[in-house]
C-alpha cells in the first residue's frame, strides 16, 4: 500500500529476515503458552 501511496520502492528483505521474524513470533507464542501452564522456558544452545 505504501508503494502506491508514497511512491516507495519495493525492497526484498530476504529469506533470513522472514525466518528470523517467524522464529521470534514462535518463541513469544510458546512463552505465552508455557506461562498459561505455569511453566518457564529455558533457552539452550543450538542443536549440533
């Protein structure tokens, strides 16, 4: 919409950007679900 209204160019942010955004959304959702069950998420190192 802003492209038509303001004449801005489309910029492809790349796959990495969208995957990071998706992971962040999933993490927030999982934390919310865990809190509803009186659980706490503990971050771990990446899978080897």
